[in-house]
């Protein structure tokens, strides 16, 4: 493998599917009553450049969530060593307090500025649970150094049987399946068209509320499923980059979308903030509050669905 592609290979091995939507999380670090978490996401590498052009660098996103008491103070993220190998772009920190529980978060985007295998310096965050408490520090080292969450290696393929009979039987079986499928399609007619985005979203929201409604107060997975449905609906309905953005980034782009009214944007913000609190704050949520989140999502989809005139337009 050429040296200039070595880093791309390392990044692919160090993350579960390389995209903004997927990544891995370090185990929580606890200091007294404060918990800090690091989530790492790696952008999918672009295609190889044309001959003679420099290869693109990697792009990594580090997100830190700190949870503590209502007086929690957190300093902005910073790398342990100053380096010109990575270009840093920190996002504005966010902080929310719900029922005497504070949740602080910040994302640091890193863009590779030098070619080759360039390690990421250690990431540090300092915090204290109140103005009178002692400052604590959490440091994450060797980011992207070791694979995490990778599937087990595939079993080696068996040696092919040196006989034409198994291949003949396989070919006849494939032909029989193709003939049967062709006959079935002729009897049933052409396959049905996929559902429009709004109908699909309403169907999925009802399914999630029926099959995944939590009964023990752990609503993190439930709200994540609701949020994913609404984000996919917005991506297909309005061609917005919903799945690739954080909630803050996405709400900022939605404000520029003329298709959504101010009331609809407010409804969407309320829904996404509910989902973030359930996912990141780990707050106990009653089944009634879970149903309320699903109803807000349905209301938003119905309000933004195309009118009958738009649906029938060629």
C-alpha cells in the first residue's frame, strides 16, 4: 500500500463504518459526581485524487459530553500538544440544565494538514462541579490508534472443489430461481412504488411507538429511533443534510430553509432537544413523555407533508 494511503487505512480500521453518522465512544470517565464521555467520528474518505494531485487528508470529529450538577463549569476543549499537523475548528460549547442536572458538550473538528501517518495529540477537558470545587481533568490518548468495535475476522474461504458438477448444479438452481421470480412478477404485476417520505415517516413512527416504547424509564434508544426517522424524512423531503450534522448544525441550516415556517422550525427544535436530553443526559423519561415525543414528530411530519396538489403534480 502506498505510504500516502496508510493513514486512510488506519482510519478505516479505527472506526465503525467511516462516516459522520457512525463512530465509537470511549468508556465514561468519572471524577466524583461528574462524568465525561468522548465520541469519535471519522468522515468517509473521498475517492483517490487524479494522478499528480495531492491526496486528501483525513477529517475527524471529537465530541465531548460532560454531565454534572447545576453549577457545573467546563473549560473549552484543547489538544495536549500544539501541532500544525491537524487544523482545529472548535464548535461553540453547549450547556443545558434539566432538573438540577447539567449537560455540557463541545465538538472539535480536525482536518489533516500533513500527509502520512499523523497521530492525533491527546485531548483534554477540565471541569469542576461547582465554583468552590477543585478542578478535575480527563485526558484521552492514542485516539484512532487501536481498532474499536470491529467485527471478528472472516473465516478463510475453503478451497474450490475441482469439479464441474457442483457448478452445473448451482447454475441450474440459479436459473430455476430466476424463472420462478419472472413468473411471480408476471402474476403479481410490477412491484409497488416506495412510499412517499411523509407516509413512510408516519408509518415508522407508529411502528416505533408500538414496538419500542420503554417501560422502565430508559428512553435513550427510543428517542434515537424517533430522531433518525425525522432526520431521514427531512433529508428525503427537503434534500437537507440531516443525517450528517449535529443537532446544532442541523438547526442552523434549517433556519435557512424557506420551506419551513417559523412555527415548524420551533416544533422541530423542541422535538430534537427532547431527543438529545434523552440520549445524552440519560434522564429518566416516563412512557407518557415518550408518547408525547412521538406525537410531536407526527405533527411535524403532517405539517410539512406535500399538499395533494403538489403530490399529483408531474
